C-alpha cells in the first residue's frame, strides 16, 4: 500500500510543479519516454508501462481521500526533518528528486547525464532498485539524490524559491563593511582560484564517424568472375593459382594499390575468402583466409575504418584485425572500432578477460600502443581508465592525454576515483586522491587550486574561477 501512495502522490507533486515553475520536460521512470516543455500525458507512454498503470490507480485513490500530502513533511525517512530550519515537504522533496535539470553536470533530462555524474549514477541505481521491489534501498538512494541536489548552490536556491523565500545572504554579505575601499567607486574583485601551468600536453582526438564506409566499395555479381586478367582495381600476376580463383563478391577501397577482398558463395551457405595485395610491380597476388586462425571458416571478411583495417569475423563473434596497408595482424578477439579517433586514424577497443575475471578493454593506436583497464572513458582531450586492484582493494583510476602520458598529482598517478564533468569552459575532472583529499584539473591538464576536502568543495572552486 505504501508504494501505491508514493506513486499517486508523486503525480500530485508533478501537477503542483507545473503550476509554479517553467517546465523543461519530464521523463517517465517506467518506460523512459521523454517530453519537452510540458507534462507527460497518458498517450505518451509506451504500451505496458508499469509507471502509468500505478500512477492512474494511485491518482484515483488520492482524489477519493482528498489528501493534503504535498504540504506535509516528508516522512519516508528521518533524513530531512530540518533543512535550513524547516522540515522538507513532500512537494519540495519530489521536485528536487525528479527535476529534469541536473545541478551537477547541467543535463536537462534525468536519463542524459554527462560523463561520470554522481547524480546520474545514483538516479540509475534508484530506478533499478525501485523496479526490483526493494523499497528500503530505493528510499535510501532517492534520499541520496535529494541530498546531492541540496549540496549545490542552485539546488538550495530552488528550495528557497519553492518556499517563497529570498535567497539568504551569507554572514559576510549581511554585515556592514568596515573597509574603506567598499565605499569607493572601484569595487574590490574577489580573488580568483589560481589556475596552474599545464601538467601535460593536450593533443585532441576527434569523434569517429558512426558509419566508416566512405572509402569502401562492395560489389556482388550474379555470375562467378575469374580473377585472371585486368580489373578496375588492378591486374593479377602470372601465378596460376591466383588466376584460377573464382569469386562473386568483390570489396575494395579507393586507395590505389590497396588490398582487394574476393569472396565466393557456396551452395551450402559457406564462403571462401581471399585477400589480394599489390606488389612493387603493380601486379596483384593473394592468399586464402585460412581456417587455422580461429578454428573454422570466417563468415565475413570486410574493410572497416574507411579501409584502414581488413577484418575476418567468425560465427562466435571472434574477429581478426589486419592493417590494410602492411598486411600485419594487429589484434584478434572481441574487438571493435573505438568511438574516438586520433590524427585521422581509427582506434580499436578490445574486450578481454583479466586475471580477476572482470571484463577488461585494451585500446590500440595502430599495432604498437596499448592501454589496459576495466573501463575506458574516451573524451576529446583525455582518457580515463579504471582498473581493478583485486576483490578486496577495489579500483584505481588514471587520467591520460592522447599521447598516452599519465597525469601525476603530487607524485601520485593512481587515484581512487575520477569524476568527469562538462562546463562552458570545457571538460574538467574532480580527482579523489584518498579520503578527504581531492584535486581539480581543468581542460589542458591545468591544476585548479590546491587540495580540497570534498568533491563539492572542488566543484565550488571551479565555479569561482
């Protein structure tokens, strides 16, 4: 019965919110539908939405009881019995809980948080826990969201606006000044938080195109073709074996002298594949894609990364990536194109099993360089890696530039946590060195201020630059 009342009264809160605030938008916690500039309507929800069904049932119960619940103190836990001298009401609590603007990362919808936003992570955990029926854990998590909102200046200002109160002055602001300069025409400027020199160089990466086939061409012929002779892509050499190859699939790039993939479809559904390469006389020869690379014939051989890679893919998802220019194998396994690219070159992400049985990733910049980590966050100016120390020791994090150099703060390059944020001044990072010690690093790997006692203190320092 408690859950029924919670959902129904949440609807009442949303109606009150619409009367007192400009609506940015709403998101359904059940089916994730987002609307902008208005409230959700029943017709917006996806079929079978559990949130809508409970909302409609609870609305009927609320209308019958005539409850004044919204103005009553929030009582699901004792966390907010006194917030700036008053209990937090249910209306205030739930407006802070599901308001569409995030005071941490600036996102306008609760399912679109940016980077490693604390509120975004907590919101997602609350949603999963609420759907699993663990009411106690769900209450604790949504209390955490409201606490995080109230820890920001804009969140507190929102609360004062809901209460019809003026934004309170600080003790220093409310006391008369005893400084002569405060009564002169030239006002004193507040001291800015110091910004240090770059700790690392800051080369930039670019977002990789979602579809990378601009430099690739694929043709399927109705009848079998013979490799012998001249073709649009080049002339096959004198080797009789290569001249005798039959194919009805032809894949190539628009790079002169680049490799050509030839495939033959068999009646049993299998395919035979060959990769032809040009020699220094301009003639083409090739090799069969042999089964012994992964215990069976590949189901597909293709180009990826605008022709930079030749990829063999097998039935179980295993892939072999070869550099198209050098014909050298780069890597194999569960591999894919990374979402960022460096200096016009596509990168590869490889998922593999680490020693503690967690999913790891390796980032390749061509055949040479590699980074390992349980999680890799790729930004245009930095790379965040999170790695497992072991079951008892948790994780450690590193911040790197796109030359694979590791950031070091006070001689330490392994951190407990790295939180990523975006602002109108670019990306920035709050780095937890250890409990009670936080550092702030801005775009260009510039240190902002010194050591802070909390993440909130570091965020406040960023706003004071």
